[in-house]
């Protein structure tokens, strides 16, 4: 094993934070350096111990054991010092032990080693501005809606954000199974246990911030525009039916479909930035410990502002079918169930007014999940990692794969 392998192991250890036995996965170090078998042992604070034995170097067996300072951090200065010390050591001697002094202990305020490159606070301000703009856009849309429609925007936003926030753990598992090949063949329960094992229970709450904010905006736009546009669209279709002498144009199903299309398209525009952040925070380990502002600033700094909207085509493929199916089917189911209940000679009590909407919502939810799933899969793949691949490229890769459309 050469010195470069030792140095690469040290950097791998620093990147993986594997400085304590309780945090070190058995394969964490050997993942980046398969030729090296490393062990982590606790030592006194502010010291690094390197013991060489176990790997063949000029006929002698050596092994590297690393331990960080009292904050379990290996800084580049420490790693370079260890590298130079090893280089100056007689490697032919069996069972060498290296004792290397670390730099001054890291203060409590320094949770991790920070890069020398100064942070660009402009990126964080840009993410905050984008978020504020989305809220203002919803307010402007509701202002120009017919009188009384504000309640649809408010109720839609509250219900959508709450329901999606509650189901965040399920969404995390779903997204990880879509983008992580090691989890794709596992059941939902097995994937959940694997995520908890590697990232802890709080890994199931990754992306909660952009989920809540994104669907607060998306829900307000989706339900608000849908309900506000129904009388306008119905009147327009009735006029078309008269003009073209075609009664089929004056169709309630067509009206609900068009309203679902318009509201779904508007919701896609509003949700796309937050959904890009959510998926990256769930699927990319570099973003696991970042909040919404930090994740957005990192994406903009590395990939530009358009990284927040590169999944927009996939978002349309997901959100438009989802909105049409869910909203239109809910209206049709409730109308049919109320009619069937009255036809049987029953009165509509308060309990029935709760039971019928709940039953309709359940049926609409199942149908909308099925219709939106292909687009949801593409959305996760597009936003999961850096790169210039487009939605159609991922769709082609899926179709050309062994599993095909499945």
C-alpha cells in the first residue's frame, strides 16, 4: 500500500466523519479504498495515533488506525502532517506506531471543518427572496379571484401542507427507493429500516421544511384556482356549445378537466423550486445536514439558479395528471354518492356530510397516485443529483432498461 492510499483513506475518514466507533459503518472506510482495512479506536483528546501493521509495504504488514481530535474532526493540516510523518518513517520496520500532535482543539462553536472559501450570503438571500416571491404570487392570484374565493386558497394551502408534512417519512422512503439502486429491490419496510440504520430516525424527516412550505403554496394555488375557475370555465363552455351548436361542449366533466389542468399547471410552477430542494435534501448525502436556505444556496452556487427549475417538465407530468384526477374525480364521486343516497330515500345528515366526502377523497387519492406516479419517478431522478440530463433522457433510459415501463 503506497502513501497515496494512506492519504486517501484519511480524507475518506474525514469526509465520512468516521472518527468514533458509534458512528462508523463497517464498510464506510473500505468503500473508497478497498485495498485498506481500517479500524477506529478511541484515544486521548487532541492526539492522533497511527499504528502500521496489517498491509504489505515492502514485505512488512501494516494497518492504519486513525482517531480524530476531541471533536472527532480531521482537518487537512492534520492529515498532511500525518502524511509527511509517514513519508519520513522507516516503513520496513514492523509494527511502527505514529504519534502526531493535532492543531489547537476546535471550539464548541465549530461543529465541523469549514472550507476556506467564504460563503456567499447572496445565494441565501436569493433563496429567501424566491420563497417570499412565491407567497406574494399566491396572494396576488387570490386577490384577483372572485369574491369569497380566498377561503379556497387558505383551506387548500393548510390542508396540503399539513397532509404532506405528516407523510414526510413515507415520502422520504419513496424518494430514496426511486433514486438509490440499493433500496429499489427492498420492500418499503426494509428500506425504512435501512434508512434508519444508516442515517438515524431523523433521516425520515429530511426535506420537511421545503415540503411544508412548498405544499402550503402549491395547495393554495391548486385548490384556489380550481374552485375559482369552475364557474368561469362552465360559462365559457356553455357559450361555445351555443356558438358551435354542439351541446357536448357544455360538459361538466370537460369543465372539471380543464379547471384541473389550469390549476395543476399553475401549482407546478409554484412547487418546482421547493420540490427540487426537497428531493436533493433527501437523496444527496451532501445535503443531509442542511436546512432549506443552506441547501438552496448550495445548489445555486454550484449549479446556478436554473437548477431549481430543471425538473419543471417532470413536475408537469406529475402535477397536472394528479390534479385533474384528484379534483375532478372527487367532485364526480361526491355528486354520484349524494345522488345515490337520496335516491335510496335517506336524508343527508351531518354524519353523511362527513362520510361521503371522506369516501370520495379516499377513492380520488388512490386514482391520483396511480396517474401521477410516472411523473413522480422522473421528477425524483431529475432533481436527485447534479447534471444536465433532461426529463426525456431519464424517460428514455427507463424505457430502454431491463424493467421497461415497470
